[in-house]
């Protein structure tokens, strides 16, 4: 979508000083989610906003809050988000404005734990779900006007529903809005009913991120650490995030990369919040080109200039693959998302097929002989499970046939040896077929195999 098709922030009914800050920071045109959300929020409407990652959802709710914000020491807005790292990011967006608008430094307060309470009088509270009730008992909410639930699918459907219902009770005219990158039809109905929302902004189809290209990488018999090392050497990407689905596998890969001498940063949600901030700052400042991460990093965080995303494995919920891929291609910048797999990993192949059914188009690469080779044409998975079983059944059938061919009602001398040789010949032909197939798949020359066999025969 070109800038000519987008509306400028100047077309909104925002305070002149806010428009000046936007212009100073280089924000001239609104993204589709901003264009549709901000006018409704300025009119004091509750909204459910659905938009892909990297499309400006934070600014969509931050600007209406800032436009109505008064420097009176009363909490006027609460923003609920699932991760500490995302709260830090939201705080930085608000602080960019409040510092220039003359608000005190503690006007925007992020509360991570009970130890964060002090005598400050914030006007905007940023909290994780588990800090909702403690904050209500510590800060008066008589002037509370807005509640924003960011990355809402992670908040609402993670045991937080009762708390949100009680949050709505103190004031009937409180505005509760919900922002998310993904919700299915049933969940949209639930959210609308729960928060009494009639205005839905859904721009997921309008801004499907076509700037991210999707690729499969067959790592074959390589370990994941070796495969990643070879891949990075071949691709030489400026900034890469490699995702691993489980913490156990993440830590295992971390140790393997250390043993290989591959410099990287490690990040997962179980780390101390100070360490999380330090690592994200280091990666944003390009101090290391590789971030090895859990899906904690896949939601909401804005990390600029990421060119390459690698899924070392796929998440059980394939929707998270799109959140991962969205870390590249921010605001329509070009990016690449690679998925590692091997031929014997039927679960990963099943997940990739699911992504293909959902419209994701992949090209393919193979890691072979310490190099990364791009395959020609489009790639289609062979049906590994059924085919492997079929090959095994075929082999057994051939063996039974060979035994029957050599059967005799009378036991003659050498009978057992004859049957054994026939079975060995069947197995040899089967192995040879597999070897030839693998050579062809790897791009090798079958003639080389025959030459090698001839040389070994002559030696004997």
C-alpha cells in the first residue's frame, strides 16, 4: 500500500503538540489499523482491533489516550499486556510523547511485581495480568477512563477472564478495547460479548504481509546447531532471530552453539526482567547478529531491521508461525522466514502441510556437504509415513516371494544357504535403490556411485 493511499496523521482531531511530535519522529501517514481505530477511540468507542504484527497497533491506542490525558496524578488509563518485554516497549512509546508534553517521569508506570509500588502518582498504568488485583488495591481508579488489552488473545484466554469482568464493574462508562493479531470467529464473538464491544476493526486481509518470503530448509542428517551454523555462514544475514518451541530444546541448542563457537544472544520468558531488557537492548543495538529465542519474542515486540527469521522447529499452534514470521517484514520491509525440517520428522512435515493449506507458499533449500543449496521449482512433500510403510511391506513381500521360489518339499543339500542368498539379494537390491534415490535427491551423480563400486570390486 503506497503512501498516497494512506491518510496523514494531520487529518485526525489530535492536539497540535501531539501532531508536532509525530512529525518530528517521522510519522506522517497512518497504517490501516491506525486509520480505522484512532477515530473510533477518539469518539470514546470500545473497539476490537485485529491486525497483523508490525502494523502499528500500539500507536493506535496510545494516541487517543495521550490526546485526553491530564497531568493530575490520577490513573486515567490501564494497559494490560502478557509480557514484561512488551510492557517495556509500550512504555517507551508513551514516554516519547509524555517527556515532550511536560509530564513527570513517573507519569507512565510499568508494574511488574509488588516491589514496583512506590509513592508515584501515575496517570497511565502498564501491567501484566497477574498484577491486576494488586494494582487496583494500591492505586485509586476513580478517574479511570480507558482499559486497553494488548495481545488480547494471550491475556483473555489464559485464565484472566474473571479479573477483566470485575474490572468493568466500577464504572459502566469505562472504555475497554481489545487489540490482537489473531482471533478465530468464535473467539471474536466471545470478546464482543464479554466487553460489550460493537465496533470491530479487522484489517488482517487488507494488510496481509506479502513482503515476507517463506522457505523450507531440509537439514537432513545434520544436528540443529550444525545446520544453523552452516545456514548463517551461507546466508550471512545482518540480523536473525532463531525460534525454538520448547525451553528444554532452546537451552540444548544454546549449549550446542556455544560448543561450536557461534556467538549469539539467548532469550526466553523465564528470565529475569532486567536480563530480558538487557538482551533486547543489545540485539536492537546490533551488538550480536543472532538472537536465539522462545515464542516469548514472537508477540508484539518491535525489533527493527530483522531480516531473517528461522523456525528451528514449528510451534504446536501453527498460528504462532505467522507471529514469528512477522518479526521480519515490519511495516512492509522485506524479510525471509525459514523453517528447518528433516525427512524423518513426520510431525514437522504435517505442520508445514497445514501452513501450505492455509495459503503459505514455500520454496525449498537443502543443507548438503556443508553448503546450502536451493532446489529447483516448487517443492511437494512425499507422503513419508505411508510411503515408508509401503516400502517396508514391499520388501517383506519380495523376501517371502524369494523364499517361496526356492522352497522344496525335499530338503536338499545347501537348501538353507540357497534361501539365505536369495533373501540377501532382495535386501541388496532394496538398499541399492535407497542409495540411488538419496544420491539423486542430494544433487549427486549416480555414475560416481557405480565408479566407486567398480573400484572396490577390483581391490577384492
